[in-house]
């Protein structure tokens, strides 16, 4: 055991002596849909252990955003149908590298149509678009590049949502110093540090995304991670008002909501029809933090990952009708073909 004087900040993680009412919520109050799941081997894996864990959480449907494309996607859909129909759906993915090459857009759109025909229920766009993907000339591919317009238009015509992750948290672009709220994460994960030329300014990437949303009002978008504005809900509310086809998912940002329970509660009530539950990484033991923040009025309880948040959580105590929308009603409306029979009306 380290002596107290030898502890580093990373190791200092004291147990609170505060005694207040409250308890861990291991199972969601209502059955829910995880709009932001990842199962990278769904084409071949045994889904039994995943379903067993889902049942303990009250998760009825997982949306696997890592559906890929072509034969692998088709095989994943078949694995679901053969073993656990209606418990999973997959979103297709696109490799945006090489955009602008002769025939690239036609080939890409046709493959997307085929993936939807084979069972994909949406399109997941990774943060590589806007950050790392390069066009045919080797230049950074902007999210709002007009050469990509047929993709977003096709999703609108097919009636499938686009769940898109753009950039990373803004502090990753800021100075790595004592004032940076993500200092511990950047220290323990140094490859996450960004800069204005690695690959571009944060504001530029985010603005590209918003312009693209506005340009395609007939397409439904789900902005992953609340668009990295969970720490500025006032600004996010302005964006929601400006962009009516933009919805938001709460994956990986529950720590932001749990430190502002009153403001966040008001936001959720106001925009209750456009917020979807999601978790991101498949770690069943982390879901109780989400349930407790959303459902309870508990005070000062721990978050599950110190490098994301060294502060305590507070419950938002959302009304049941709002919880139902966040947990499943909004996803049932937005994602086509989900089995509604397992959810309360």
C-alpha cells in the first residue's frame, strides 16, 4: 500500500463519508432501448451472454452501431434472426475515404441501399468523418462536403436515421494544464489530445456538422454524445430550436448531466421528444449510474470512471412520461421496424 505522501492525483480517490438517503438502481424502471451499443463481432458471436446481461438491466433492444456493411452486415442480421429476433438491430457503416473519386458516390449509395434492404435500420457515422477521413486528393473530408449530400438524402428517402459522432470533447483541444477539466483523461490517454491542426479546430468540425443537418431537413439525425454540448445545455437548446431534425443521444455524457440535475431536468422536460438513451461501451456494470441519474433524486453518489469525472452525481428525478420517451418511445418512433410489443404504451 502506498503511503499517503506518495499518492498521485490519479490514485487519490477517497470514499465519501457523507451519509445521505439513496441506493444503487441495478435495473431500469422501464424496459429500454440502447440506441448506442457496440458489438463488434455480431456476425459470428454467441449473443446469449449479451442477452442475459441485457435482461438483468431491463434492456429490451440493443442497437448495434457497428453493423459494418455488405456480407458482414447480412451475416449479423442473420445471426440475430436465427437466435434472438427483435432483441438487436444493426446500423450500417460507410468508409468515407476516397470520396470524390469517379463512381465513388454511386457505389456508396447503392451499397447503403443494399444494406438497408438486408436489414440495416439506420446509418452510423463515426468521428473519423471530419477528423481522419481523406478525400480522393488526400485532403481532410469535411462533414458538410457537398460530395456526400446524396448519402444524407438517401437516408431521408429511405426513412432511416443517421446517428453521427463528430469530433471529441472540446477540452481535448485546449491547453493541457491545470485548468483543463479533462486533465486526468488526457494524462492517462495522451493520444486523445487534439489541436487546431490535429486535425482541425473543434469549432470548425462542429460547425460542419450543424450545417449538414440544416442542409438536409428531411433526414432525421441523432447527434451522439449530445453533440458535446451536455456541459452547455443552454447552447444545446438553441441548437435544438434551430435544427428541428436533430435529436440527441446521451451516451458517454451522463457525468455532465449528473452534476447539474436541476438544469438538466428542465432541459429533458422541454426536449423530451428528442432525447434518446444510449450507453456506448458495453459494460453492464456501468448502466446503474445512468439509471440513478435519470430516475432518482439521490444526492452525491459516485460516477463509475474517475478520468471522465472526478465529481459526484445527483439524480434528475425525471417524470415517468419523460423517462418512457428517453428509454424507448423516441427510439420506437425514430428507428424503423422495432418490436413495440415489449414496451408499455
